């Protein structure tokens, strides 16, 4: 079992963009991404922190519909 790493938000955003997400806007320290999938618009929020906590990153990966291994491959 792989442990979720603690990464900077720049690395997370880049990996999610490779997975088809796009940055919509940033308000304060939160970046909103969106993706049109399965006939509906999905939204995801990433905090602009260095580093993003492991538990927060695990939840972001789950909301993005990715596994940890898929996400690590995108990095």
C-alpha cells in the first residue's frame, strides 16, 4: 500500500491538468478546477498551500475519480 505524499499545490494542479481538469478561477487561497465528464460538469477545489496535507490530497484524488497510483503516474 502506497502512502499519500505531501505535495505542493503546483504539482497537484499540474497532475490534475494532465488528467483533463482545467483551472477555472482562484479566489484567495483556493483554486477551482472543473471537468465535463459523464454528461455533467464536475468541480474540484484545491487549496493553494505548500505543502497540501496528506489527508486533504487523498480526498482531492478521490473526488477527481483517480486512484493514488494513477495520480502518482500523472506526476
